[in-house]
C-alpha cells in the first residue's frame, strides 16, 4: 500500500482486431435521472487546485449484511460530477489492494480520460470497508514494518523464528483489536458495499473500472449482481483460480523475471551506471549488496529486507528503474548509501496509511480463502520457489504469513464464471508480475462476453491511462458507446508496450518521488497511476 510516483515517457501504438459495436444503454439527461431517483449521499465540496470540482460524501452500510438493521459502518466516497448533457451514470473506480484507498483515483481517472468521455460520468472513488477515511479504519499493529526487520531468507533457525514471531504477533494483534470486525472484512462484503453505494447514488446500474485487486472486486460484483452491471473495465487482472495462496506463489516467479529485466536494463546503460554489461554479474552484485546490508544496514535502516522492499516496486513499474539503478550504483561504486536510503524512504517506507493498508490486505486475503495452517507446507513451497526465483520468494511469504495464524475462519472463493454480462473490457500486460498474464486469459474465458486487450511485452502493473495511446483508445471507445474489439485467438487486440525509461529520467523520477501521495492523484500517466495503485496490490 505504499505510494510513489515516477515519470514514464514515450508511446508506441499498434492496433489489432476489428471493432464490434454493441448496444449501449441509452444515455439520459441528468434531469431525467433526478426525476427518477434522489441520491442518498450528501455531497460536499472538497475540491483542490488540481480537481476543483471534487466532492466528498459518505454512506452507512451494515457491518453484517445478514443483520441489515444491526451495527453500521461508514464508507468514505469522492465524486467528480458529470458536466455533459448526455449522462451515462456513475463510474465507480478502485485502485486495488486489498487495502488501497480509492478516493484519489476519482480525480485521476476524471482528469486522464478524454474530457468528452469523463464529462458523461459521475466518477466515484471510495475507500472500501476498513480503509483510509472509512470508519472503522483498521490498524492492527502500528509500526509493524519499521526498520530494521530480520532478513527475509530464513537461512538460520533464529531468522526463521524471528519472522514467524512477527507474523504470529501481527495476526494476534488483529484478533485482539478487531475481534468484532474481522469476520466481516472480506471481498464479498466489499462487493455488497459497492451495491449499497449504487443504491445510495440512485442508480439502477453502475459502470466500474478496477485495477489489480480491484479487478477481483469487479469479477465478484458482476457474479453477485450481474443485472446491475452496465459497463465493466478490468486492468491487470487477478486470476480467480489462485485466490490467494497460489496467486502469491505465481507472483514470485514473475517478480524474479522483472528483477532480471531491471538488471538487463542496467547492463544496457553501463556508461551511466558502471555496473557492467553482463546482467547475471550485475545481479550477483545486487545479492552481494544485500548480504552486506544484512550486516550493516544503510543509514541504520536499510537492511536486507528493506532492500527487497525498495526494489520490489521496480517490478510493478519500470519508471522506478532509473532511481533504483542510481541507488544501486552509488552503493556499489562509491560506497554512498544516501541514494539508497532516499529510495527506501520514497518507495518502500511504511507510514500510517501503509499500516492501515496492510491491515486490510491481511484481513481480506486471510478471510477470503483457505491458507495452509501447517508451517511445514509454507517451508516446502517457498524453498522450492526460492531455488528458482529467489528475489521475492521469502519476502512475499512473510508478507502473507499472518494468514497461517489468522484468527477468523475462512470463506470459499467465488466462482466468477459469468454469461449474464454485457460486453466487458479487459486489459493485461504479458509480463505483469503482480497479476501474471494467465489471470487475464482465465478471466477472458470465464466472462463470456469479454474482450481482452493485451500489451505485448509490457511489464508494468496497471496499464491503461498510463500513457499508452493504443490502450487508451480502446478504453475511451468503450466508455463512450460500449464498443469493444473482437478478434481471433487469445487476445482481441494487441498494443505494443511503451519504451523503457532512459537513465536521464532519474532526475524527474526523484522529483516525483519526493512528493507526497496526494499530488500523485493529479499527475498524468504512469507517474500518477502508480502513485495511487501502490504495491503489493
């Protein structure tokens, strides 16, 4: 749930697949909607210099939907209202997580869609239950990620014991602090909340646009409420067959590949970074740096585990590569730790919002589906991964390890197969690490009327509204009139990835990273989007 922002430049466009027009729900004027229903949300102005029309509101929903008259919780909402005569209804947006705040995404989406398209929608952001400005907001164990933590690779019994105690203590702290809430923090209830938001807006149907875990929210919402879906856009798609233990194992292999891609990029620019021209040898230098940091943390706070935290965002977004390479080179070549500490502070350090995000992340994932309760299973599986893909294997294992000790019972994953939907638009990059490519293929198969747009060779997580005009053309067309591409084979349309960044982007990257999370909502393209999506989502 960490937030950061970096610049990404360049666009390559290739269009593929024929376009097939589909009947769209007729646009209606705002006056007609007002006559039909009265919104229950009381909106107040909360605009900023960048998003002056932004409004804020809230809605109360049942904690337990089986007891609708029982305890209520509050969901925080944001809105950029429509301005066009043709009104196509609310467009709910979600950046992922679980645990990501969606309030800032409304302004980003409204600002980065073509003006004529955005003007036809009320773009609605929301903080899911437990998140951010919604109430109650979870924070199981403040400071859980404070440095310096034990190294992630359990190379000794003492290291493994220390990490196990951290995982157990976090799960226990959640159980003590939120015993009355945890059973109700899960994807199914978050989806029911989305339908409560729909009702509070006075809408018969919603349009929905989700990134990352937000795609799983969209899949489950569409399954439970197919008649309330008007348009559905899913970008960087969760594989519903892997919820959630298997999905994390799949991530490990993909992130190792992205780390190797970074090493190859550094090798390409040896004249800048002077780390060599052989990617394998550069990677060996990275692991040597990690071993040294395990003994002597940089700045007293970037140890072996914190180094992983710092470089994992590079697997989500290659716009971070220049900053990471600069920090890597400074440490190895000049014994200068300052750039590495700065990169950690901007990319990886966890603040109160991150503590909240992680608390909701674990609460949802540990409740949604069953996890191995025998730690020997975790050992077997993660050592097997580590032998082939060491970069994130144990870091990811410990991040999810509280689920082995979680104090609530688990639910069964939802079968999201669906033939009752209007055309659905899917976006997926072939080398996405956080939600590997297979997820897009699987959901394309399960959602009968879906169309899959693939970014060929792309490795970023969250690809639409990130500067790729080819992808954004399909998005704009779909939100305008419901048109989706129809092609042959696995993908209905293919767009080429954006060029990788150049080393000189390090200066602009530093400028973007130095900002707070709030301005990220108003930055354009990949910089703004990845500041909102964060990582581990």
